[in-house]
């Protein structure tokens, strides 16, 4: 039987703000299977980012259990947690968090320095990761020389360079226009399909969520429901069909006018 890669049981998180307790998570239980692509949706303040921070071991829960690839995360020491953050999970945030005046290549490479990867291998992996997100021809561009969508794809490449099993993305398309958002989703779907990387992303946009296989709804620090996406959007296909549509219009215009020149002009 296949075990879930992420298994969260009754997770709570209470933030102490002076006298006031903020109950950000009030008993979240959820499982994600290896190779799944899941979207988390829910109102602002419902606990989505808090949950993502727990999943990525960036923060510790107040109570509850979290098993990552079958191992209890609460049993890990600091070294174990650091190792998960460096090798198991890749993070992508709404704000790309790239270093300014630093090339795309260096932005992807720098975390690998901390990971202790030797120089040549580092360069190699960074180039491969940038090629994977379709930026093989933008290696030496600095963030201000890239579009928003391209900057986010550099951030995705950075999360990939450590060869993670899981990518956690908190509103990765939140700052992007529809088209750039779709490009980023195409990259996630490709990594999910071709490399079997488990992808968990938070979004407020129902169309972005429909790129996932499953949607988990969070409300008031609890999982409200989960649903399988019936009419999943495949980013590559929809781009193709837009082209097809464009072609169909051109053909219709050609039929109407009778000459190609008139259509082209
Ligand atoms: N570090 C913190 N200290 C205290 N309270 C916090 C902290 N982080 C989050 N909270 C509170 O916990 C609750 C959940 O916040 P969280 O950021 O997880 O929401 P969210 O679902 O990601 O919202 P959004 O969609 O706006 O990003 C909110 O009420 C927030 O104010
Ligand atoms: Mg959030």
C-alpha cells in the first residue's frame, strides 16, 4: 500500500500575542499522497500560511502529529529539521525573494552553497533547474531584467535545485497576471507529471486551484472539506487550444476573404 508523503493529524497552532491567544490552527488533519498536486484554498486569516509553515518545518505546531514520509517530525532534532528544509522540501513564496543585482544563475546557486554542494556541481544543477522552468536563455539576467512571471520561475528553479520531493508554494501566482500565472502553473504541472514531485500550493484564485488534482478548503483553522477537481485545467493544453482557436479564426477569415494576403495584412 502506498503511504501518504504528508500525514497531519489534529494539528493546532496557538500564537501568544501578549495576553491574547491567536488560534491559527484548531485541529487540522489531512493527507497528501506522493506525486499528488493539491491546492489549499480558504478565506484570508484561515490558517493557510500557518499550515504551510508547519508542513515545511519552518515552524513547530502547538499540538498534534505530523508524519513526513512516515517519520514523526516531532522526533527530529534541529539538524533533522534543517535537513528537511534543505533537501526534502522546496519553497516558493508570493514575493519571489530573489537577491537584487544578482543573476538568475547566482540566485539559484546560492542556497546550494549552504547545502555544501561543490562549485561545479552547483553550477550544473542551477543551469538544469533554470532550463527546467524554461529560462535557459535568461541565466545572466538580474531580477530587474526579468518579467514577474520569469522572476517567479527563477524562484521555482531555486526551490528545485536541491532536488526536493515536495514543493510548497504559498500564493505563487498572487502577484502575477493571468498569463504569467498560467506559465508558472504549467511549470508546476510539468514537474509534478514528469518528475513526480508532490506539489502543494495555496491560492485565492479558483482557476489556479483547478490546475491541481484536489482542493482542500481551510476555514477558521480547520479543514472544511476536500474535493477532487473534476474539470482540471492543464496549462499546456489550454495554451495549445488558444493557439488552435487563433488558427481556426484565421482559417475562417481565409475562407471568407478568399485570399491569404488579406488575412495576413
Ligand atoms: N506570527 C504570528 N503571530 C501571531 N499571529 C499570527 C502569526 N502568523 C499568523 N497569525 C494569525 O494567525 C491567523 C492565520 O494566519 P495565516 O497567515 O495562516 O492566514 P492565511 O490563511 O494564510 O491568510 P491569507 O490568505 O491572508 O494569507 C491569522 O489570524 C493571523 O493574524
Ligand atoms: Mg497566507
